[in-house]
C-alpha cells in the first residue's frame, strides 16, 4: 500500500493511497486521494478491497472525519468501495451520475451492437448527490470545482482545486487513456482534452500513476498521439479496406499481445469518430466486425 503526502497551495493537505489492484490497465493501482485536515473529502475510494478500506480509515488523523466521497467516474476500480466507505463514515457520495450517465446519443444508438467494453462498469453505483459541470463542493479548508470531461466515460469528472486538477482517468502520465465504446467516446474525449488545455493547471493528480508536473506538455503530447493514431488509420485504409483486428495489428506493432484487445477498442473509437465526420465508412454497417473503407 503506497502512501504519499502531496503539497498544494490551495489546501493544507492532500494524501494519496494507492490500492492494491495493479494491472496493465491500472498501473500500480488506483489512487485514492484524501483532501483536507478536518472534514475530509475522499476522491475515488477505489476498488472494493477490505484492505483499502482499512487503509483509508487508518490514514485519518485524530479528529478528522470523512464528510464527502467524490467519484470521478463509475468504473469499479474507482467507485466500488464507495458504499462501504459511506457506511463506515456516514459520508455523502457525489458524482456526475450512475455508470451510464452522460452517454452521447450516438453511443446510445450503437450500444446494442457493441460488446461490453471490459472496463468494469459499476452498474450498481448510485451517488447521493449529482455533480454537474462547474458545481462546487466545499469543506472548511478546501473547495473543489467539478469539470464534466466525458470521453473515457460519459459521466467522467475532473476536479479542480485551484491550479491543481484531480484528472481521474482522463489524463495520466504513465499511460494513454483507454477509449472503449460505447462507454468511451473519442470525439468527446478530444473535446474534453482541448477544454482542459485552456485551464491554468500547474499539476495533475491522476487516478493511476504519479503526479503530472507539466500538464500543458502532457496534454499536447496526448493530442498529438491521438491525431497520429487517426492519421495512421486513415493511411492504412487509403491502401486497402481493413477490419479492426487488422488495423490494430498493423498500427500497434509494439503492443504486447495481451493488450491488443484494448488497442482494438481504441481503433473502434477512432473509427466511430471518423465515420461520424464522413472520413470512413463501414460495410455492411458500423460494427466491430465491419470492413472499413476510406472515403
């Protein structure tokens, strides 16, 4: 269990606990942040692991109590512990909404034809209070502003604490973000990323991995990466029509075999976005098994 104290000009205390759920998609594990010094906000309680609940409660100093549990998005590795932590502390659970909240009309229409994303939707998640874009959550010595940043999930929130941003899974330093339709939406992800680029951020505290100390550079890198993937897909389709597995194998050449299914999901996300912009078409219809053509 990794414990870190993080300094912030906007708050006297930020603590980070990393859950014991390492994997190729979670890195060392899910980061849970404790914010404040009296009435504590827990950001992303994490997976439903008894040891992680014990660690969160054990990190509280004498006189501290958890009053808010704020969830960036309803994937089980971020939200599943919320009910048990709320029961143990009496704290209110806040989030954009249940797992399917914020899904775009296009993804809603495509969802019946798309297999489950494999990203671990927490379909039982029900927050006590809904947070809309620009809503604020306050404690005696902290204030969070909610920013709706769909893309990784339709209901994904980032949380601003002055010029520090709890970036959830939207921006991480150790990895790019998996965009897995219908839960993930590449067009929404890029729009949210560009929105964040206009902010005053000095540091990102992500849901997995170490702090991002140069947010502007990292976001520029991520935009360039996605545009590069898009260009590579279009270049491949300009040569010949292709299926999603073919495209993933050609483009993600250095990706370990066990991560190719995630790569195929990212390719699908790009293709849905490209089709919506009339740059590609799918035969016989937009579907993971379709044959894709460049227009």
